[in-house]
């Protein structure tokens, strides 16, 4: 099976992917997201106007076609998901920073990006919610995920 880091998968969002399953089926679509904890892939299938969830344990291999790519905003719109405007993202980021400061949790703002680095090993990416945490250490990632769920939207 092809192995990509969470960061690499984030960069492949919107790319066309072919996934081979343990039951010998093949699923195709545009990568909408990958859950960093469970490894579940969510694909957008434009011909059916639907999203398809594929659990990591069912996947035997996957292959990306980077020449076929769709804009994430188009997928959000097709799936009727709310988009986060810059004003909302700025407000949310400030709320996270204020919470971390109040609770004396070490963090730093990543220069040139909207990310927040926490505990020297995980990054919280826009839209700054519990599912937008990237990092290799599962224990710290889970701790930060729980912390992010405490911060009101």
C-alpha cells in the first residue's frame, strides 16, 4: 500500500484517487479529506453528487492522479457544506490563540501560514477545529483534539 504522511495527504486534497479494497473492489473519486486519527478516506464522486467514506482497514492500496484535480470549494459547494470566509477563520484563530494563552498552553504561530504549532509536535490548520490537527504523535494529537473541542465555535 502507498504510504503518505498526513501532511502529504493534505497536499493531495482535491486530487483524483483510485482505491483498491480488501474485497477486490475499486473505488474512485476526488480526495475530499482523510481523517488523521482513523485514516478514513472521504472521496467526492461528482458523477453521483455524493461523498463516499472508506475505512482505512478496508484499503489495500491507493494511487493518486495529480493531473486530475478539483478545487476544494467546488466540492464543498456540491456537498452543500459551509465554506469558511477569511473573517470567520481570523475570528476562530484568535479564539484558539486566546484560549491557549489563558490556559498557558505552549504554542507558536507558524510564520507565513495560518497554522498554529502546539506542544512542539502538532499543527492546527484552518478551520481550527478538532478534525484539522496534523501530527505524527497520536497521543499528543489526541490530547490537542480534546483541547480543541473545549474551545467554543
